[in-house]
């Protein structure tokens, strides 16, 4: 399932880029990009309506597949429990770094002469 959604996401992204680049810009004729007779491919009404609808459909497919990929990935991961994280840190902080006898010896050695 994950492989299918990933392939669908990549293919829809490529088609979305292609369809957006084929659209007519504001104030520009499509003939400036492809040569004079390119609008006759899509019929007399031009490519605007078809490309607008195609962009919307491909964008929905792209966003839907991205949403489902993130949803499936989130379901596979184990949730992080803040309680277990805190209990690990509290247990680690409760243990002294040095045994008590070793810390007394260190204080005795570094006591008054360390200042």
C-alpha cells in the first residue's frame, strides 16, 4: 500500500508540474510558448478550461496521497510517552555520579588547599 501511494504521489507531482507549465499565463498567449496553433489541440474554446480542471483533479490526488502516506506512517510509529521519558531521567538523576565514600575522599583531598 505504501509503495503504491508513493508511486502515485511521484507521478501526480510530475503531472501537476507539467499541467501547470502548460497553462496560459496572465497577459500571455499560449502561442508564445508552443507556437501559433497549439490551442487547436484542445478545441475551439482553448486549453484554459481543460487545464484548470486537470490541475484541480491532479492537485486533489497529490494532496490525498500525501495525506494518506503521512497517516499510515504515523500509525506505524510507536507513540512517545512523556511519562516513560521523565521516569528514565528521574532514575538517572537519582543515582549519584560517585559513590559516597569516593566523594568524601575527593572533598578531603581538594578541601582547603583548592581555594
